[in-house]
C-alpha cells in the first residue's frame, strides 16, 4: 500500500505521503487533489513492482520491470551479457537499469 491520503490544508487540499509530509501544493478543488493522489499512488505502485531480482536463468541481479519479469535483459533477449556492447555490459553489472 502506498499510504497516500488527502489532507485538509487551510482552505484547500494537499496529498500527503505515508509519513504525513505534503507531496503536492495546495489544491483549491478536492477533486483535483484526488486525481493527483491517484497519479501518485499509481507511480508508487509501479516503483514498488520494479525491484531487484535474481535472474531465474543466470542468477544475476537485475532491476525487474514487474512480478512477471524474472529474466535479466541478457537472458530475455538471448544475448549473453559478455557479448553485449560495453555500455550495456556496464549497465547490467550495475543492476540492469534499462
Ligand atoms: Zn539472466
């Protein structure tokens, strides 16, 4: 769960994070704040799903795009990491940020 919520702020509304910190400016319209809240929740959930996993194939750690993503870029594309261009190889070693 993201833990975001709408909070009354003066005469308007803000979106507050799990720690109660304001994440947005003050919205005069509660609906606008609610829309922004939804966007932030989506973003947080997407970020949560993107996590480091060990590749099911080679065991290398990589940044997964989601729970369905269990293979590193090298195994997914069938290209051994060793044979990738230098820049990609560096990226893969740094955690497979793509
Ligand atoms: Zn792999």
